C-alpha cells in the first residue's frame, strides 16, 4: 500500500509533456547548453560551460545522462516525476522506522510533495530533499539495529552525494539525522547533554563536504540577508500548498493544522520523538534562516514544508482501530482531493505553456531573442510561472535569451554575449505589466533602449500584439496575449 501511495504521487505529472514548474525551463536551457555546446556554433557565440564540483548538480548530472537515450525533454519529465515519488517513499520509510508501521496521518503529509518549493521549480533542492528523506530512513534503521560503524562508513559517501545534488538538502539531512539520533539516545536513557553530544559525534560522518566548502569558500558568495522577515515567513507558511486556486490551497491547510493539534493534544495519539525532534529542528531553521544565503533565494521557505511533513508523520498510529480507520479514510480523501486538484492545475498550466511556446516555431535557429515577460501586479497567488519560460528557445533553437541565470558558483554556465548589454541574464526579462505601479522595469523604456545590434527578435509574453511600439519592429507571430517581433535593421 505504501508503494502504491508513493507511485500515486506521480499522477499530476503524467500528462504534461513539459512539467509546468516555474523555473524548470531555465534549468533545461542550462542542461542543453552543457550537452550541446561543443557541437553548436550558435551556442558557442552566446555561452560558456565549465564543469566544476559545486553543491547544485543533481539534475544537471541525471537529466543529460538520460537525455542521451530518450532526448532532453522526455528525460526531464522522467527525472521530475521521480522527485515526488522518492519524497513520498522516503517519508513513508521514516514513518515506518519511527512507529513500526505507517501511521494514517502520513496520508495528510503526502500532498506536500507538491509544496511550493517544488512548484517553484527548485528541482535540485527537491531531489536532494527526497534523497535526504530516503537516507534518513536508512540512518534510523541502522541506528535501531545498533550498527554505528556501518552507518558511519555508509554516510560519508551518502552525505557527499546529497551535498553534490544540493547543499540545502545536505543541511536538511544533517538536521533530521541529528534530531532522530538525539531522540533515540534520549529514549535509551541518556541525559540531555550526553544525548546531544553523542548525537553530534554520530553525525560527524555527514560533515565530510565541509572540507570542500572551506576550500572553496570564496566562490559563489556566502552573504546572507533579509533576516527575520516575518511577513514573508507567514506567506511561506500560508503558501505551503500554493498552486492555482488560493481558496483551495488555503483551505487545504486546515486539515493539516487540525491533525497536528489533535496529535499533540490527544492522549490516544501523541508524537514519536524520532520524527518530532527533526520536525522541530526544521521549524527552527525556517524561523532562523534568511531568505537569501550563499547565492540561493527563498532559503527559509524551503524548510517549512519539510517541517510540516515530518510533524505529520510523527503523529503515532492510534491504538483504537476505529479512530485509525477514520483518520485513514479522511487522509485518503484529502490526498486524492489534492492530487486531483494538482492534476487539473498542471494540465491547465501545460496548455498555457504550449500557447506561449508556439512562438518558438517562428524563431530561426541561433537567433538572439530579447524576452520581456509581464510580471503581474503584486504577488498574485498562481500567476508567476513564466519568468524563465523563454529558456525553451535555447533548448529547441540554440537561441540566446536574456532569461538565463548567471550567478557565480551556482551554475556551470556563463553568458559571454556582451552585445546584449544590460539584457544579458535574469532578471532583465522581468517587466511591469501594463497598469502596474510596481513589479519590474518599464516596458516602453526597454523597447526604446535595448541594443538593436545585439538582438534580432523581441518576444513579449503577457503584452498583446502592438504593445511594443517601435518603427524597427515587425510583428511575425502572436496568440492574442503575447507576440514575437523581428528587428529590422
């Protein structure tokens, strides 16, 4: 049954040809450049790519390897589908280790495999979180069987591997393993100080990547800022299940809060310390971390779904069979309701993406394309999904677009196209939508001032045809909402 539930978490991603995650097209552009740069003179004009050991390589290694067999776009779909399945499997594995069987409250946790960090398209992080959950289940199993030596030997390469996938997932693994080990030692009768010290010693094998981080501490920037932004943290909590319909996503939080409240207060349930302590540590990390750290954004936001998932599976199975059946039935209704909603939402997003990506058919191979994407007024619940969608022009046309990321130490790709001027990389494509007082730079100014010798085409997303007013722009494609113009010299 646990295997069936984990596989069921793949359903929302089965139909869309391109998983409709916000940042995914930007990642796909980077993977394509890494694979095809040496054989494409067009890509060589615009980009460089140099392999290096950085803690952000999970899908960068997996997808190109799969793509040699099935092509990049299908390889991306397969790899992305694996993330929620692995996350669910690791979560259920931890629950089984903590309780001896999977509690019915785990059904309420499974929809969080599609939490906002995953929907945002943080695929390397999401994969590292999934692997951290699976690794923690193994960590707990070896601890229960009294195999600390075997565990220490295994978790040096496991910790290094998860760090290579994404450093934040490695940090999460350290927190969860520390909390679980502390709880196990406390349960064995150790005092607070002795248990904490011994747990820290047991987690030393996980610290092997620190040597690489210290050697390369100058790369990528380690600055952190936007500390303790409580309004943002409240939004991250409320938006854990953020997808398309705000009312549906907010209402879906209520069963999760109710289950946790009942689990904490009811004598018939209670919490397993083996998972409650890891959940508490992840919650503390959410509260203490800044939004921006080591070149990464939304760092704190990534921790709150993990804390919620761990807390939900920490609720012990009830001894009362009737209560267990009731919780299981309610959990199944909640799980399949959320999966159905996500499936419909992803199908709608996939159709929206297809309508926008039809512009790529009118872009010549190797063209330099200025992309200007309308940002909705304010932070609308489900609409900021197109900022890096133009990256698909790189995948399908070896084109240059100004929506790719160029953060030192975070990506292996760099932009070498100086003729693009100020429109070399993200976020130069983000524009304020018509009528917005805030939200991005001025669209009309961008149309008037972009370097004509650097771009052959202008692709506007969210700005209807005719909005780009300039004598040297000729409309070549539109879908009523967006448009593609050729620059006439």
